[in-house]
């Protein structure tokens, strides 16, 4: 159904530059994505173009260069750090005489390997089928004709039509199962709301340290590793922030630039945990050389999934790798918490984060309730303004 590379499959990586901006971070991330999928990058090919070629994405000369490099390195896989059309993939495979994978297919493969829960597997399979449905013709040209030969003659549909129908049928089944999962999640959220339990969701770029922070805060044993997309399946745990007071902390999948739309659509049920959260903790790798760009990428994804209106606080993680960084809380001119600097690995600053959660989730909740009560009594203008300033809105 889905072409999954073998472990340590030798791969040639192709990254084409279309702008004058620096792309060192983009290339480094691309290499890490390939390794996360189990590929062994043996060569990298770069180039510059004003726009993609309609037939091969790259020019004919660059395509020939890729073919020679793949042959020299005995590589049977070429991975593009771009989204290719089905026609471009097909044309490149004919010319290069090896398998071609684009960025979307690469990320889908990583997700397929990392999904462990029932829900995660359903979501990945749905995303795979959506991606595959546009590429059925690739490698299936011998089946475009109607079935023929001894024992196979008949007026029935072509093999390609059969495959498309079966994929469409399977996608409908997956959507129904995911709808049921979404209803179950909604039921659990409603139960938490009735009990007045706040939900705090960890979001951020992949490999920013969300799972490490989650384990540090909750005492859980969620798998974490220094690699992209170490976490795929969401996990929720209770966290004590003030004696008997608790909040629900949710560990979610990390974001990445150019996140495939198929994945965003398929992971709707999971992403609702982010949309419906009372507070988002945006975990940022404070050591990343282009951390401001990564913050922008995460903000863009949050907007795409409809979570950009949820109150958010940045958590600057990995300060143990910085020379002069100390655990601290940063506030704006109105006293609203904007950033918390800490290290999830060493535990530095974790107490400050708990203090912030108490302030925002408990004191902020009480302040909002007081504002609403005063407003109902006709005295709410000043208090309501204070509450809005508190939340930075």
C-alpha cells in the first residue's frame, strides 16, 4: 500500500533553492528527517531555480546529475525535500531508474513507523491513503487496460478502477472509526469541563523537548529521544500544581515546516486536544540557531488548525546547553507571563513553570469568574478590562 524504505536504505537527498534566503536549517532538518525514516544519506544534491519544472521539478541537466550520483553511490532511493506531483514522481522514476519519494511521503513514512496506538494507526493509514489515491497510476501502468488473458477476460472495471474503489471504501471506514474516536475524546473533555479541570497542551517544533518536559512534570515514562517525531501518539496525565489542585497536561506530536495537509486533516481528532485546551505551552529549543523561524512555523500551524486564539506561553527549553542562561519568568509591561526559561533534562526552572500554571490556571480562572460576576451586576467594565489585559487580549 505504501512504499516504506528498508532500514539503512542508501538515499540521495535533493534540495532545490527557490529564494535568496539562507537554507542551512532547512537542509539540516531534511537530513534528520531522512535518517528518522531509516534512510542512509549517501549524497546530497542542491541547486537553484526560479520556479519548479512542470515535468521533472528540476531541469533535465540537474536530473541527469542526480541519476549519475545515484548510480555512483549504488542508491535505489532519491528523496526530494519538496512536494512533487504524481506526474513529476513518475517522470523522475523513469529517468532515474530508481524509487523517488517526496517530502510528504517521507514524513508519512516516519509517522507510519512511530504510530503505536489504535487511533494513531488509523490516522496515519488515512493520511497514507489520501496521498496514495493521487498516485495510483505510478507503477500501475500495466494495469490501466482491462483485465485480459485466459480466465481473466470480461467486461468488468479496470484494475486501476478497482484499486481506486477499494481505497475509497477503506477511507470511508477509517473516517467513521475516527469520528467515533473524536466523539470519545469529546466526551472525556466534557467530563473534565464539568469537573472544572483545566487542560494544558504542550505544542512546539519537533525535537524541542516536549516529551522530556512532559515526563519531568508528570513523572510519566513517555518515550523521548533526540530525533524528529519521537512522539506521535498523544498522552494525557494529571499534574499537581497546588497541593490538591490539578491540571491535565497533554503531550502532542511536534510540528514541522511544510507539514503535509493530509496529515493535518487526518490528525484532526488528536489536534482537537490542542484546539480545546485552556492554555498552550509552546516549547522552544532555546539552542536552535533559527529558533525565531521555528516559532513562526509553529504559529502558522496553530493558525491552520484553529488553535491560534488559545492563550499561549513560550517555554524556552534546553537552557542547560546555554552558557549564561538562568531559569526565569519573563513578563510584558502588563505583568502577563510570556516566557519561562528552563531545562527539562536537569529540572532547572520546573518550579517556576508550576508557579506560572498556578497563576494562570487557578488565579486567572478566579479573576475571570470575578470579572463575569461583577459584569452581571453592572460593575464589570474596569474589571473586565483588567481580565483581558491579564490574558493579553
